[in-house]
C-alpha cells in the first residue's frame, strides 16, 4: 500500500521535501491503524473471556441425528438453501442447531463437517447479549461475528423495522465468511407487515445469505413463506439420550435425570433450566385437574386456575401431555405415553372418558395455547377451558 502511495507521489512530481513529509504521514497513519487493530483484538479476547461461552461441537448436539446429517451434507456439498425453517416443540434445540450450523459453516479449520472450536470465527459465534430496549429490536442484532445476525421478537412481536433492516443486510456481501446467516427466532411472531416484508426477501433471495426461521408454531406462518423455505422438522429428544446428557452436564443421579427427562417431554431447554420438584408438583396439579373435571369439583378447579395463572404456558403443556397419554392408553398404545411413571394412575382415571372426549380435550388445550399469544386474560381463559372440558365430558360434543 505504501509503495502504491509513493508511485502516486512521483506521478504528481512533488518536491523531495513534500514527498518525504507525505511518506512520514503515511507511515504514521499505518502505525496508528496497526495499534487500533492490536487494541481491538485484545478487547475482543477480553470480551470473550467475560462471556464465558461454552462451545459445543455440532456432532455433540443432543438428538435429531437425521437433521445433523442433512445439515452436514449441505455444508459438505457447498449447497446451502437460501431459506430454512426449523420447526418443532419448544426447547428441543432448534436455535442451538442454527448457531452450531453457522459455526460449522464459518469455521476456518473445519474437521470434516465439525467446527474446530479454536479459530477466531468459532470463538466469536454465539447468541447476542442485548438490552431490553425497543430500539435494539428494530434492527438485525449481530453476535461477535459480523456475518451472523439475529432477528428477535420484542414483547412477543417481531418488528417490521427489523425485517426491513434484514432486507438491507441480507443483500450485502459477506464480510469474512463465504456467506451470511440470519436467524429469525420465533418467526411465528411476525405481524402481517413484517411477514410481507420477509416475503419480499424470499421472493428474490440473495445468493450470499441464508435465512433460518425458527418456530414452534409453523401453522401461524403465512403459507407463501412456508412454501419458500426448506422445512426441517425437529423431534423431541429421546428420554434415555436426554437423561445421559443431564447426568454429564448437570451432574444429576441417573434416576433423577430420567424422571426430569420424562417430565420435560423431550425438551432439553426445559430439563436444563427446571427444578425437578417444581415440575413434579405442576404435573400433580395437572393430574388433579383431570380428576376434578371427572368428579365435577368446580370449586377446586377455579382455585387451581388462580394458582396456575403465572406459569400457565408450562402448565398447559403438562396438562396436554397427560390428556394425550390418557388418549393413547384408551387406544391401547400405552407404550407410546410420555409419563410412563404415572401409567397405573392414568389407567384408573381413563375408564371415565372415551376416545372422542380425550381428543376434544387435546384440541381445546392446543387452541388455548395458540391464542395465549394474543395477550388474553389468563385466569378467565383457564376457567373457560376447565368448564368446556367438563361440559364435553358430561354432555358430549
């Protein structure tokens, strides 16, 4: 660069003194720039130490081996879809897979299809640390790597400004990697304006960017968006595999880890963050709800409704799993139930309902879980659910 500058100076026929002054100026700027680069690298290393990021190689992610092989094949063939949708229950690792896929793709010293976890690219890929400021969520939020961006919901809504910023960023060339990756978390939380803005991007997808949409409720996403995405369906993590993971990472006794795995219903996120006793208590309360509906104890049901308002979303999932287990037992598929340790207790209460009633109960609970995104009154909604379940049991459809 400096040699090029000297050629320019000669072509301009500057005096020897002027030329020497310019050379000194260029050298000073070069040294200053090198100092800035050294300072930036030192600062980045300190930030990474502060964050204490625990990297996990792609092959060590728990569950969904089929999807691991497929994503590895994409990287190996250098044929990345322009848009993918990671869908499945909450907490089963969809976002972790997306981040590790980016790490694998950006790694400078990849070992097969696995990231080395040692290069500067690997160390800078992580979930962003953000403040709860609305302005922050109006744009793409970048991690430590300049080619990995996130679009995150603010108060259960993805802002249209963030999708418009995504359009601009997605059309920019990569800064370091071969392509850029943008993760849209909870993509089902886009309103109509945001969804239409995203559709505009997908209709003419940039060749140097990959969008990864993450959703546990894909049925609420526009069909025109779904049709333009390569859909990967994640399955709940098997109990045995999750229990072994919990024994290693949470240092739990195997029996405790197994019970926690069963209560978590294939959700590793729930198993890693939940207290076993709390989960067991919530499951017992959900089972009591079923017994109260059968015995028509409305006073106790209304009392439980008040108690469960704060943790309603988790409680509804537990209740739905219990009802689904009852339905499976009724259909003589008891080997497929989630709550295997409650099999005998469920078999005793299942005699009071038929298959169609259990099926309707499941639909009622699923509908309420979906409408909870609309900020309804939780207490009133849960009261209405219990009453509806009781009426269906007593009088049919």
